[in-house]
């Protein structure tokens, strides 16, 4: 491979669990293992570091031990790859590997927060190991897609409590198929509901998706009474993770004025 072409290859990205400051950084744990034993990096090689708070650093590997690596910070880039407004997904977690898929794609699409919901028909309940596992999925996805701010995984919350918590947010959309226990709601497509609604960088959008069995009539009635807009995503019933990401894409597409 010609040198010029080699030089343009993107550098590997690594996450620092400690806030980055000063002139050097030490990587340990999973990130050090990946750098040392998977990528077999050597002193003198350059990588990108980020700590989840925004921006990234160009760094050079100085010393490598069995479980740690020391890197010198060369320069800082305040590059921001976030959406111009915050998006929150609230949904019961799907089963098994579908949780990882949901988290990965949400990170790639710039979601700011994922809120695991407890609803009347929820199937998968987050276990004690779930927060750490989901947080690791966030880091891995952020490394891959170039985000420098980590998507937050909120503590699980019941649907009534989440509706109460978000009462002050004006742009709230809940996915629910037309004709299914609509409890007085009139589901519409997202674009008709969002038409003519501008957003500023300080605004927020919340999208909520029910479990595999859908929200109950009482849960939809609660959302409607609280001012949520009920969205119909079409004639086919989508899985939880599919519906969540469709809602995010629609929001980014509409409010950012471009296709994702």
C-alpha cells in the first residue's frame, strides 16, 4: 500500500474511563487488552482517545506493559458529532442479543439517552448485570462510529413514572398501531404530527415504544391525557428495536432537515 494511502487510514479509537487531562494517559482493563493483545500495538504508534465528555485526542503510545499502556497526548480536537438536539428513546428492552443491536444502532444515530421501560406487557426485565453490559455496548459502538459523547443508559422506570418525568417536554411521540386498543387516540404518521414544529439546539425529542405485545389501552390513554402524540408506523407490526430506530430516523430526518 502506498504511504500516502496508508497515512489516510483512520486511526484506532480507544476509550479512557478516567477523564483525560495533563500530558499522558494510562489505559487499563478492556481497552488496554484490546490495544496490547488484540491489535498488538507497539510504542510509537498513534491512536485516538476519547473520554465520553466530548472531543478527542491524538495520542502516541509510549510504553506498553502486560495489562497497561501509557500514551502521550499530542493534540486535542473539539470535534462534535452529535445531533443538533437531544433525542431520548424510552422502550422495554428486547430479549438477548437484540438489546445489543438496539444500543449499537441508537448510538450510531446519535441518541442521547436510552430509558429502559417497565410496562404492563414487558417481557425482558433488566438484571443486575444489565447496566454494565449495556454501558459496554455504548462504548464499543461509540468507538466504531466516532461519537465522543456517550449515550446515557438511564435506570429502568415504569411507564406512568416516565410520563410524569417528561411532562415538561413538548415533543413527545409514542408509537402505537392504528386500530389497536387506541383508547381514544388517533394515531397519525410522524411527518404530519411534526409538520411546522421547529426545534432549537436546546430542545429535546422523546420517542417511546411499547413491548412486543404493545402498550395497553390504559397506558395509551395515560400518554394521550399527558399530551403525547400517538404515531402510526404503518400496516406492519415492527419489533421493539426496529420501531425505536424508525422513530429516531424520522425525528432526525424531519428536525435536522436531511436524511440520516
